[in-house]
C-alpha cells in the first residue's frame, strides 16, 4: 500500500456509486488525509472503513436498497459518513439541515417516509432536539460518531430501481428551499453527482495536499456535490465546518491551513465586512482558489474580494435539479465581468423564447439544460417533473443569455421579473448596483403591486454593522447607475435578510 501520492488520480465516469471514489483512494493511498472535523482527521482508509461499518449498522436495523435514510444535522463527519453509508447500501440519503423549523422537518419526513433517521447530535444542538422529538436513541456502535438513531413505523416501501442502470439509481434526495417556500424532493442519481463531482474537482485542479474549507452545507447540493464529493474525487482534504462564522473562517484562512474556499456571495460580504470593522487588511494565507455560487454574484463584490485576497473570485451557475454545476469560469481564463462562466464539457445549454424557439446569441430568454447532470425527477410528483421537461431539455426557469463565444450570463428568475412601465427590470442588475454602496452588506430587490396597476421596485437592504445609510443616500447613489424605471421606488432597511443555510436570500419571506 502506498502512503505517498504518486500523481495518479481516478478517471472520469468510471464509478458506479458516489462512495466509489473514496474507496479508490483508500485502496491506493490509504494514509492520505480526507475529512476533518475540529481536531479530528480521518484518512481515506478511515473514511471508507467507517462508512462501511455504519452501513452494516444501518442494515442490521432494517435499511435496505431503495429505502430513504433521513440525515438531520449540520456539517461534520457524521453527516458525510451517513451519505456514503447510504450509497454503499443503495439507499437514498436525504440530508436535512437541522436548523429548519420543526414544521419544515416534519413535513419533509412525512413526504419522504424514511425508514431510519440519523441525527448529528455532537455538532448540532438543533439536530439533537429534533432527534428527541422523533424518539431517537443512542446506539453503542455509533458512539464515536456522536449521533442518535430513530426508526419509523410508518416508513414507505423501498423504491424498486432494479430495472435501472446502477448509475441511474437515486443516491441523494435534496429538498429544495423553493422560491415559493414549498420544498420538493429532487432525486439525484449516482451518475448526476459523480458527473459533477469529477468536473468540479478537475476545474479547481484539486490534488492531495489541498485543504478545503467545507462550510457549505452537505444538505445543499453545492456543498454536497461540488465541495464534498468534488474534492473527495480528487484526493483533497475537506475540513467540515458545521456553520459559517466570519471570525472562524478568517482565522482558518489567515492561519495558512486552507488552500481552497468555496462560498456564497453573502459569506464573502461578511468576510469583507469583518475586515472593515477590525480595520486591517486580510491575510490570504495560502489561498489559491476562490469560488462563488448559490446566488447571483454582483461585480462590485467580486472586485472587492479579489482585491482583498489577491486571487480571482471564480463564478459559477447551477441549481439543485442539475446536481448543480452547469457553467463555471475557467482557472486559466479568469473573468472581470459578471458571466457565470463557460458551459461544463458534456453539458448542452440553449436559450429560448416563450414559444420554445432558440434565440440569437446575446438575446435574453429562458436557459434550458440537457446532459448527465439533470435530475431523475421530483419525488412523487410526476406532473411537476413533466412541467420542467421539454424532451431532453430541463427548463431552469432562469433568464439569461449566451454570448457568441459560449459564455453564460444569468439575468434573473422568470418568476421574479418585474414589469415597470412596460419595461423589464431584472432584480440582479438592480441588486448589483445597490451592492456597490460602501455601507451595504446585503440587498434584495422584489416587485410589488403599485396603485397604478404597475409594479413597484422595492429594495431591502442590510447595512454593514455600524453603518446607517438612508433611503436618500442609496437613491442618490444608484441614480447614475440605473435607468429611471429600474430605480427602487421604496427602500426597506433590515438588520438581517432571511436566508437559507447556504446563503440564498428567501425573497418570499420579505415583507413590506
């Protein structure tokens, strides 16, 4: 057995299940560090063996192929190992962020009807509380993982996928936050997740010796496929962090242990806000790669982050239903504009009008996607699945354009488009202008009905801590950056904006 990496790595598209790349590294380079949680570090051999033992424990308690395994928790070894253990059994992992409310978690449980549930008590008081409600108990075999386990008498029948290619069987079901607040179970196959994992790790040039700050929730597809599985595919080490703290993240970055950081725009805004408050420059340590996803990245924030870290902030685009990565900026061709990047090799993208006709390069329309990354469907929702399909094409619901040289630009969600005085207003464009103000930490723009039958542009603003910009200040600031019909007619100041654990602002929860 070799303990030192010799430069070899697994080929793309050769594995059957999402746990297989870890087994590949464990067999060839067993001593390489794979996962960290606080002071505890597991090698690839440890991860593969521990996931296998967990799978045996779950099987002894009745979990079989096609069952759903509920995983309620936050990032840590227990969450990661539970996902891998389910894959080894052919069960569906259903990772749920423990910070969801009781009602939200119970509604998802009632829909998924899992046979067993794991609660990551050691890293999450919220998980422990949900476990108590569901009758979870400690299991001797799992004592070292710091979890409790519950079994449900009303579990649904296992899903029979024996007629499917093994790679097209469901590996993980992610429940989306949804723009309407009604989550859906997105069935992602082993092929979906392995396709994205291989290309995500490759796009970042990940290799053994790299250390990744794994704060994006594994319960979210960005944290699951792109960060956790993507780096595991390439032999990197992922330090799992249960929740984001700008103070802790800066400590890890400036301490020189982290080489890659993947975040959402709100995380980068908080890091810059903290450096402003403390009054000294950020030390990037050994950071060589930064990327942003999960929400629109405005150009002003991108430029400020790049100035602070001294490396490009790479952008990307994807969604839960595409596992997630559709496009990403290339490391060798960093961009200074707001493109979300080049289409991932093996993925097809087209932009169409309301009649389904492909529009010319540079024209705005709905982005549609085809390829191995598109989900199997929504669980127990065939009509909703059919509604987002156009033959092989998946309707993203996002508005965007393709440049003549193949770059993707996203301008907003179809459902969030604001019609003002007969003109289209795309919220991300307005948000990007507002976010350039030095006192703004976060912002969100929505449309609201106006008395004249029009739509009013409303801006919700979260100032940087200790700052208090007025509506007049902000209106004057955007006056020479936005056409009159795009300018907010109303400004609402908030101490904080509602967001998912992955940092996506929940616009349907904004009042005013």
